[in-house]
C-alpha cells in the first residue's frame, strides 16, 4: 500500500510539473507574440509647429499633411487621410468589437488570474488587444468592464497611445453599451458603480420629462468624456409593443410618440445640437424598429429570428426614428438581427436587407451617417454562432459582401478585416465602395476631435464621473420615474411606522423615518420588493443575461408573495423590466408601486412622502397570460382588459388618477 501511494504521489508530482511547464511555455509563447506585435508599431507622434500651426505629426513625416491640419475642413482632412491608407488599414477601420482591460487599465493581451467572468471571456474567447490593434489594424472598440473611472480613463489613454504609434496615427474610437442603470448584461447594458445611477430607459419614459432626459444625456456625456468613451451604442428607439420581449427594458415603452420625444432629447443630451469635440456620438438602434419579435423571443437567439407584423403596423415602428433620432441628427445607426418577415422583397436580417438600409434609411430618409451592424452576424465566435438570420447558407465572405451591398459601413462584434481585403482583391467589391464607408467612419472621428487630442485627464476622471451633483440628479430621476399603481390610503407612511421588509438590499435605510422590525407580526406595514418574472434559460451563452418568456409568477412564487403580504397592510414594489402580470398581487396589496431602477434609499423617501411618485406607465400591464398571448406583436396597448392602462399613475391624493 505504501509503495502504491508513493508511486501515485510521484505520478501526481510529475503531472503537476508538466502542467506548470506547459503553462509556462504557453505563457512565454503568448508573451513573445504580443511583444512582437507591439514591436511593429512606430514611434509616438511628435507635436510640431509649422507656419504658426501647431499639429500632431501623426504619420511622423515631419510635414503638415492636410489630415493633420486642424484648420482644414473635415471633408478635406478625411479625403487626404483615405488617400494615404492601405487597403488593410481601410478594412480594419470597418470593424468594431469588444476589447478588454486589466484591473490596472492595461489592454488584455496575456492570461492572468481573475474571478471576473468578463476577464475570462476576453482571455479565452476574443483576439488579443495587440492582434486587433496592430495586425488587424482596427481602430474602433467597445469596452465591457465597469472599473473605477480613472482605470477606464487610463485604459483609454493606453489604447490611444497604441493608435498614435500606428503608421498613420489613426485614433481609437471607444464605445459602450448603457452604463447608468443597475442592470449588468454584457449583451445590452453594463453596471458601472463609478458613474451616476439613473432609472432605465423605461423609467426615463415614465417621467414624461424630456428636459430631464436631455439632462441625463448631458451628464452621461460628461462622464463618458472623462473616461475617454466617445461613442454611445444607444439609445434604443425600438417600441415594446410585444410585452414578452426580453429587451423591453432598454426601450422608452410602447408608444411611438413618447419614444420619439424621449429619443430626441436623449440624443441631443449626448451629442448637443451638432456633433463636436465635446460630444459623445450616438448609435441609435435598431432601425427600422426591433420590437415586434414573434412571441417576444429575442433575435440574439435562433428561435427569435423573426419579427412579425400581424397588425400590419410596420410604419408605426418608424415614428421614433422619423420624429426622434433623425431630427436630433443621430450620428450613427444600428439595425437589429431580426428578419422583418414579408415586409421587403427578401426575408433576411435587417443588416443584410438592401430595401431597409439603402432604399429606406439611405434614400428615403437621406441618412448619410455610419450604419453599423449589430454584433456577431458574420463569422461566429467562441461565444456563439453567427446571427446570420436568413442567410445562414452563405459563407462569411458572402455575408460580408451582402452587408456592404445592402448599404452598411461597419461590422459590429467582428474582427475579420481579411474578409473585406479578399473581396476587394478578387474584384467582388470595389475599393471605391470601401472608401465610402471608411470616410463616414473617419468623419465622426474628426468631428469628435480625436485626431487633434484623443487623451483624457486620468486624475480628473474620478472627480467628474459619479460626482455628488450627478448622483443627486440621478436620484431625482429615480424618484420621478416611480409609478404609483394603487394606494388604498396607506401611503405616504407616517414617521415611526413599524415595517417588516423583504427583497431590499439595504433595508436598514427604513430606520431613517420608520422602525424596521424582524417579524411580520410586529409590523404595522409589510414592504416587499419584487422582480419581473421570467423563464430561466441556459442553452445559449447569453441567455442567462436576457429575461424572457413568462410574465406571470409561478403558483409557488405567487403563494409565497401572497402569504406574506396578506398578514398586514402591504406595500408591494415591482421592478418592471417588462409588463409583469400583477392581477392577484394587486388585489390583495394595499399599495402597489412600479419602479424602473430605484434604490432602496430613494424608495424610502417615496414611501414616507419626502418625494412624491409622479411617473406614468410607459406600457400597459396585462391582466392575464391569455391576454398577452392574444396580443399582436406590432400593435401598442392592445391587451384585452388590462390591469393598468398605458399612462396610468397616481399621486398621493386618494382616488385621484393623473393620466397622460
């Protein structure tokens, strides 16, 4: 036995040594490759002065090129730069994808120990930063990490320094999904505690306050600027006419006119009246409206590839673009994944659809800004198969050509510029067509001032992002977004009220005005916070981040809720990501409130009357699952006998309903 254990121990030791040795060799090879990539870069761009003009000598030739001259028109600068670019540099410009950063703000190039799932994903599933920046010559990226503001700023500067050392010194455009809510979904929104916290887009719509929404955009713009983020992959101008849709939370609700007003204010807040050096460009999505998903299933997944229009209401979904995004001069546009079934001459996804992109967006609406595809529609990755709905039979090269022929300029979530290079060299695409798209992309970089100074002050980042003033405005918006659905003269509570609470993160805050107790029997009032119900799914990588499916609480969930709230007069607060079915809960609660990203601290102010809820529902709340299933995906507020109608919202005066 001792001999066996000794042999086993030796064998295990050998295995451990081999694993360590293998890891060391692998790490050494990766390090060597990364170092070799960066060694191919040139020197930093010197700051020169010629004929009284100070400029960054981005191509390091000692001369003042047109594209380096801040006094030359943007069109002339763009044309000059494109004339100097190689096909490889042009192709790289037409791709934007995710890029990672270490906790210290360095680009992720080498493996390191981390418990952060985003770090693991970037290391195992994505190309290294050096590969994309140097070899693939890409200069647009979206970031996922929610680090402190100074870390994000440091990473921005690191990336810009690498861009500066490229042959022509083309700066990096850093983009992001929304960061100002409480949601953390790498496919839609990113929780960033160092920024001010605001309600979701649904909550902004619930305020009905376009001035507040523009102020949100202005504050978010300043926080983005402080950290080097210059492209917002939002807002969503889609309409939540299908209540089951898992991305309703990112919309302004189901009413087209309301969404148009909110979209316009949002874009103006980020961009200003025109795109300039202090703007953050908006990539409004998803043209021509991504909401009417068949049975509410999301187009990120194969089972949700169809968008349907049983109510013949396609044009209704254009209104937020016609009256919102276009008048606000949104810089860029993104089509969604789905297929607008039987709405055009071919049933293919929006980005592949020439009728949608060229005939409608380009020709009808005269949009000449950047059109970027949604992420990962061409080649697939370790994260999942390509979302090439309607063109699954085409090769990645054929899909690429079809997207460009449709009228798009840039590929999201992809890092395959070699596909474009091959298409041009084989004569399937003209370089002149590529130049059109590259010029649009570069024009925004110039308008944002990135060629003249792309760097940010890392020390000031933490002072600006998440400042007290910004956080206070976020709290104002949170309070204003809350919708009081029902109130049987229970709210506001009197000071000193004994409260038993469930579902809160920080229930101790209730002691500010009331008394928190540990037993429902000791309480005067029961307060519970609920989330919108959904089906848990895990067949595909991103499914766990998307809350889809049922809007009703299971029998077990509902029994637990009702058993609690029927013990004493109860306040039920539901965070509405989608239109939850609250019929039975509403019947037995004394007060019912909808929130869209309200902190416990703000809720405490609301229930004790320090703040008054004034929000109005941005969508109707159905009374039953049967009613949901009978709704038409493309038609707003068409639920039979809804529990609460669109626009419903109470004040604290009993039985007084304030309707929009």
